[in-house]
C-alpha cells in the first residue's frame, strides 16, 4: 500500500499570541488532495535539514510580514506581526528545501519568504505603489477575489490549472518587488503585481501570492494545485525508494 505523503506546513510564531497557529484550511486542502498535514512551528535554523528528512513536501504558509531589515527594506505603518524567530527559521528552511528535491509550495507570505531567501525584495504596501486598480485585500482586512493571468507555457497553466486566467482568493498588502535569477515570474494580477513564481532549477517549487487553500474546497482549479503538489511528493518518494 502506498502511504499518504507527510506534508509539513509552517505556522505562525508565538510572539503575539503565545500559541503556534495555522488556519485549518491548509490542512484541509492537503487532506483533500491525499496528504497528511503536520505543523512546523518556528525552530532553530539548524533544524532545517532534520525537518526535511522527516517530511515528503513542505508548504510555506501565510501570516505576518517579514522584517524589512532582512531584505534591506524600510518600515511602513501597515507592516504587522513581524516575528524574527519565524523569519529566521523559515528562511533557513526555504534555503535548505531549495537545495533538496523535496516539493515546495509557497502561499502568500510563503512566496515572499522564498523570494527573500534567494535574494529578492518586497513592496512594503501595495496601494502606495499600485493604487486601487486591483484590490488585493479588503479594507476590513478580509480576503477578496480577483483574477490572475498566467504565462501559457508555465507549469501552472499547462500542467496544473489548465488555463491562463484564473480567479483567486487574495489576502495580502505586500508583494515581490525583485526576484533572483533562480525564479520565473509566471503570473500577474491586472495591475502588474507578481502573483506566481516557479523555480528554474528545483524539480517542483511553486509560489503563489494568493490563497488557494481558501477556495480549494469549492474551486476545482485551486484544488488541482494541491493535487499536483501531492502527486509531486509521491513521485519524489518513489524515486528515492531503495529496492
């Protein structure tokens, strides 16, 4: 019997709440796609290699903003829930994961972590630079829906979602400004905000600025993202099996 893959999902730190937290929608999306979710609280950066040895795939989840000092950025009044412990742990985990063959899915903050871990920078507050052509987060700090255009020959468009335009659930006020040469930009919102990245050299590393887990239970296109991710973990596990 083929065992369900174990998917590690990063969590928020305890600095503000004295708890390690993750919305249940992440684990539900993994379960619906055939995986078993385990939560990864922030830990010592040196633990990254040990963590990766015990899971089959990793999801970098959403949450508070990354400390701008890490990417030589500037503070902004809207930056919130900065957690240095989480930043250090996730950047170390991202670097280690990208140096392995473990499938990686970045979501919202997770995209930003992967970008910053490889030398990218962020826009501190989207309305200041992109205006209100596209609303990426409602004024009440609620999620909102908008469309994303994907490059036709991207993995997302060709192999996973199956279309070049997709409606997404969005909940962010920051986004990538610059990325390293390791990444392809494969999706944009109508205002030009970067919404999707695919790694050039890693076997399966995709990062999304939107939140597929928030609509995967009702939107088959978003569910396909988790199905493809779980399928990738199975392929890697089979390739690494010793007979």
